[in-house]
């Protein structure tokens, strides 16, 4: 018989340095503490319900930017004596807890954020408060993973856990931009619990308290193809999918207002948001549901899916798909919203009413809303378009390839009106040069051409091209209906016609055989015949 019967796989005190060096994002690291609170509530829901009628879990995330301290406190069950060792052992998880499945979240987040942190907890069924202080430098110096527990008798029967983070590791205390990101993530991640009145999450920065609430994105409600004889209809399609033990259920809908940043699918597991605004593209799947960027699907398609019996990554921000299952689900989803179940005459597939509404909404929107473009516009919408033009069109890839003379396909979109408003942005025209484009919105006669331009060479730019766009033209009024449309897609409309003018000027400069004004004249003639 061998003398060595067992061997310890205790990680040792060096584990703290490894946790500090892990690749984490602060918003997901802070969410680990909230998960801990929520897990405690869900595990002991019945016991907590006996303490107070209509008990609601309350979690407060308090960030003190002056002292650089973060405190997370809850009114959940607390950590009792039996679970304390498990709660602080890396890789060990409490039985029956839905949110603490990996047994590393709270510990990883604590040591990742700070070299000093403290835990205070009072369990519902115990008469004392326990507190533990973690000092990484001291633990490493003593070469130990053991921490002393302090006990304090209390007379009240409250239950809670409070975690205090201090002495943050370099660059880990969240600045303003990161705090905004944390607020947004926490607002979305636990929204099911807010909606069900099971949880309140308070986000406090320097004594300014905010109760986090999720704002629902309204679903389009209108008759099919906007015919008055058709009944009002909520444009939402239920989705059910399963393979073996894996199940996905939910719905896909059309946004009431077109907005690229609001579109996409939200993926839930155990009522907690794992991924949001997921837009599977052609790079990810053969079934390119969202099409190209700035398409109608890209700006209007959204939905929610619940995943059952799926695993997630250790920081719980990504679904783990079994082999080939994602493609199988996307195929099912694609056909569920594109085509009707019943075949048409001759066994042909019939386009789903849902997809017809998605593709035709751009034209129908004029009937629903005031067809006239608004006269007054918020500066926010104007600034959004200016930023998009500067960022998107001052690019590395030229719009003109000198070898092939093929231009890239510019995205078409919508816009708003403000007489005399000017947008300026540089465009990479060839590998050798950039031009400055000035797009000016003007009120002309409705019968005037939609766009025109002139250009000149300057000391700073090889070409300064000035394009004038007629915002009184019927085509412009059809395309542009509201502030959201302008902010979302106005830059695309300006860019499209700017590119056409650039191509004409480039043809003039390079003496191409085709008439340089051919494209502009033909487009103006077409728009006048359709909308004049």
C-alpha cells in the first residue's frame, strides 16, 4: 500500500495575483455581486417571504468617487455559518443557488477590483453578524488563504450582506464612462426581476441615487399594409425551438420606431439577460436575418428568447452553443419570420405577413405619421448626423479604386430638414487623396432638382465639394418623417448623394467618355417623375 493516499489541490496564496490579472469588464465584475444577492434571495425566497408581506429584494450599488470606495449591500438572506466556507472557497458553489453556479464570481470580482475588500453579513436564522477583511498583500506575505472571522452579536432580526471594495488595483476604479456603462448593463440585465416586482436595484454615485428601471421598446401596432379595413395588429411572432434537452422560446417583433441601436435579440437564461441586441450576420450564419447594416431589419427587428438547459461562459455574458445548434436555430428562426407555414399555389412558399410589413414599412410610415417633415429640429439630432458623417466617411478604404473605377455601395437612408444647415466631413476618394464635402440643406421649390453641386480646389484640400440638397422636394419629405429618422439614418442620405457628386466630379477631372452629369441628371429626372 502506498503511503500517499490523498493530495491537496488548494490553489495557495498566489491565486490572488492570478485573479487580479484576469481579463474582465467592470460592468460584468460588479454584476457578480448583484448575482450573489439575487442568488441568496431566490434560494431562500420562502423564508424571506415570511419576514415581510410582499417582500422585495433590494440591492444598492454605491460608488464614492471622492474616497474611491464601492459598496454593494442587499437585504437578502445573508450568508449563514454553514454556507460561509463554501461562499469563500474558489470554485465551490452553494447548493440550490441559480446564480452562483461556478463558485468563483464574488471572489474573482473582489480580488480583480481591489487589493483590500471587506465582507459583512447577517443571516436570517443567526443572532450575530460576521465580518471578514481581505488584504491581498498580507495574505501573500503570510502565504496563507485563511482569513479571520469577526463576530458581533446583534439584537435585530434583519438579514443582509454588505461588500466594501477599497484600495483599487491600478485602473480598476470606474471612471465616468465606465460608470455609465455599468448603469446601462445593470438596468438591462435584471429587468425581468424589476418588471415582476421581485427586485429593486439602486445605483448611487456620490449620494445621487437612481432606481434602475428598464424602458420597454414598443412593438409596432397597425393594420396589415395599413389598409383601414384590416384590424389593428401587434407585429410579433412567437418562436419555439427544441433539440434534445435544449429549448429556446420567445418572440420576434417590429419596433414601433426605427432605431438601429434598439434593434436586436435579447437572450435570457434563468430570467437574467446574458446577451442583448444580438444581431447574427452573414459572418456568423448562412441565414443572415438582419441583412446588411442600416437595412430595415437592422433598424426594426427585435425580440426576446429564453434559453433552457444551455451553459454560459464563466462570467455569464455569452451563451454556449452545442455544435451546429446555433445554425439549426437560426434556420428555424429565419423561416418562421420570412414565410408562412402554408404553401401557396403550385407548392410555392408564401412570404409571411410579418416580413411583408418589415420590408414595406418605410413607405407605409408616411401614412401613419404626418407626411410633412417637421420644421424645428433638436440640436441632438443634427449633431448625431454630423458625428456619423465624420466617423463613417473619413475612412481608410477609398470610394474610388483607380484601377477598376468601381465605387463602393453607399447606404441609402432617411433625413430631416433645417434650412441652411451645413454638414462637413472628409471622404477618402482615392488611395492618394481625401476631399472635403460640404452638404447644405436648402428650402427651394418642390419642382426644383433634389440635389446639385459645385467644387473647387483649395490649398488645404485637392477638392472642396459643396452639395446642396432641396428639402422641399417631395422625395425628401417622403423619406424624412421625424427626429428619430434623421438621427438614425440622415447621414446615409447625405452621404449617398454626396458620393454621386464626387463620382461626377472625378469623371470630369479624369475625362471619362461617359457624360459626367449623366447620373445626377437621370436621378433628378426619375425623382421628379415619381414625386413631382
